[in-house]
C-alpha cells in the first residue's frame, strides 16, 4: 500500500495516476482511496477538490468522480498593438496613469523553496494564528445571516471594535471597513486628492503608496525623513510649495526605515497639515507587529484629532495572514461620506463572511495570546538577524534597530550597485529587496531592505545572511 502525508502528496499521486483512465471514466471511490493511501476522508476530499479546480476531474454528487475531458486549446492571440494608442492617447488626463508596480510585485512573488526569502513582508505560516483563524471562520459560517449582504460601511460590531482599538476621538460612525490596507490606501487617495494633483509622501516610502498614487493620476512629492520620522520643517515647505491636499505617512515602524515618528513631531504633523487645509493619511499597518521588548507606543495620530485632519488606516492582515484582507479606514466629517462613496462604487462592500470571521477572531481569547506570541517571536528574530549581520556584515548593521515591524533598512557602501548585488544574492540563494523602489526620485544612497518574518525559523535567517555575505564579497 501507498502512504501519503497530506493532501498535497495525494494530489501529486492522483495526478500521475489519471493517465490510467480515459476521459469520462470513473475513478476509484473515496473509500478505496482512504484505505489504499492510508489517509483521512478529509485529505481525499481536499485532493479531489484540488484536481477539480485544475479541471482534471469532474465530481458528480451521488455518482462519483470522473476524469475530465481534455481542455480545448486556446485560440491564437490576435493583434493587440492598438491598445498602446487607446491606453495613452486620452485627452485631459495626467500623462502617466500606468503605475510602476514593480516594487509591489517583487514583494508578493513567492520565492522558490531553495531560496531563503528575506524579501516578503508577510508572516511565515508558523507565526500565523492558523488554528484561531480556522475556528473563527467556522464560527462565522454558522452565524445567522452570515451570507446576507452586510451594511455598506461594514458590520457595526466590527466597526465598533476597530474604533475601540484605535481609541481617542475615533467613533464607530467614523469607521469604514475595507478589503485590506492597500484597498484603504486606494480609496483614501482617490477620495481626497484630485487627478493630476500632488500628494506628499515620506522619502523613502512603501512602494504600494507610490503605485496607488500613480494609478490615481497623482504626482508623489517626497518629504525626507531622519531618525525621528518625517522632517516637519521640510513638510511645511512642501505643503507651501505644492499646495498639496494630502500627506501619506506611516508613523509607527515605517516601511522601509522602521522609524517611529517622535512625540514632539506628531502634533506638528497634524498642525502643519491643518494649517495647509490638507489631510494626513495615517497608515498604521504595523502597530500589532510591536516587539516584546519595545517601550510603550505613542497613540495614533487619529486618536487626538477632533478637527478631522487624520484619515486613519488599521489593517488585520499583517499580524494574521495575507488572506485576511480586512481593514478599517476612518475619517471625521464630510471626508467620511466621500470615502464611503468611492468605496461603494469600487467594490460595494467587503464580503460578510470575511467580516464575520475577523470579528470572531479579534473577540476570541486566542487573539491577545497570539499577539503576545507574535511579539516575542519577532523580537527573537530581530535579535537573530542582527547577530548574524554583526558577525558577517557588520558594516551594514544600522546604528539603531527598530523595536517593531519585520525588516531592517541597510545602507550599503557608497558606489555599491544595488541591482547587481540583489541579482548576485538571488544567485547565491537569498532574496532581498532593492532600495530604489522606495524612492520617488533618485535615491540619496544605495539601500537594501532585509525582512525576517517570512523565513521558517532562525536557522534560515542565519543561512540567509551567510548567502548575502557570499554575494556581497563576490563568492556567490
């Protein structure tokens, strides 16, 4: 008899065995597969579902599973060159509407198994609350009305939870539920800034902000940072020079620098924007990625904002799973109505089962326990990565390490070719993120972003630095 360890193994076995059957011929019963491969009925069910999703088999309830007919070959592709004109010759619109998504795409690509991934910004499966998520999803599916249409703004209970989580002056009525932080950023910028207008961004900044701005026809204008966050003197100058109506920032564990906006500058940012008649879009994506040894975090900018200057984004994705795309977008006053209108036109609403599952997750005792476990794990990974860099590449180790988030921002020696180093690192078996994608103009120096949340464990972090060292010294 064969023995399989799970649905992935069984899928591979059944895929090979399909060649024994003609199209339309019935496959062995689920009971036979359970006994023959020594797996559970659930494993067989998942394997059959995977093959059905690939179009290889057809499942007929009450009759069995059959090999599917061969798929028809795709029709030859026609001439699509006409689209170049159609996508660019639109009068009255900004010249560059096509976003540069290379920075976002590179962070979403799954590295091959043999490559140590120090590029991804998501949690490894071992750090995700998988059991709690599964239990929450199961409970959500059993709730009355779980598949009914939700309110456009989101479930009231979930909106109330986000309002309490953000705190301060944020009320339930200020919260709009969105499909993740990236969707919230898109909604915010399309709602608050007219096409063709400037929008101020931190420099460096998250490439997803730049991609969203470009897709909305906006012009990102960089405002430099230092060790205490955005330089407020330059922020005031930038508002005066551009008359921009929004500034996008990540005040806690900024991506990519890891900087926390200092207490002294937090009130200044709100005051400068208010004086300019502009909004502050506060992307608070990493607050729940605080490390166990961190000092108390400052409150969100939105928590002390009676005048409605701050539009706040709080997502559940980063501390849980890339597939739990649920976030809050908050605003006071008429801005909220504009956000709701744009969100509704774009996507109607976030699917209710996903909102119900998020509500079940954050309301369970497992939620605070997961955050404590994650906080300790990220602290330990930061220490491991810092120790490995100190041993092998001490010249790259930052003077001040972040006490939250999931990455280091490494400044390379002057004249270092970032693109060549990134390629050499990949050939050596480690994926890192090149720095140029985080700047709206020419970078002031060569940088790499190195993340530590996605590798399987500390051993992979150490091995990743060893491979990076080989690439850095030309030994790869």
